[in-house]
């Protein structure tokens, strides 16, 4: 257990941020799954735009690495183009 008040606060902040980041990642993963499950190319394209925006948002906030976001976007683009 932390002994100092600042360390106690840091533990609280870290937990709050961890849960927020986890939620953000989960939302984007759900969008990615929707893109991969889409049968119609037009629908997949609109879902792809949402997923790419979400990935960019996560990367800009440092929740995921920018290269990881780029890899995910590339993978999704290939999938949509193959439809």
C-alpha cells in the first residue's frame, strides 16, 4: 500500500485511466469486428471510416502505438478492398 498521499492519489488516477483506456480500446475493437463481418462493400466502407477514426484517436492519445494503428488500418483496408 502507498504510504504518501500523493502515491495514494496516483493509484486512484492510474486505475481510473486504465478503465477509461480499456473502454476506448474495446469500442474500437468492436468497430473493427463489424468491418470484418460486413458483407456489403458500401456498408463496410462506412464502418471502415469509423474504425480508422477511432484508431487514429487512440494513437493520438497514446493508448496504442501509432504503428499498431497503421497496421490495423492497413489490414482493414485490404479486407474491404477484397469485398
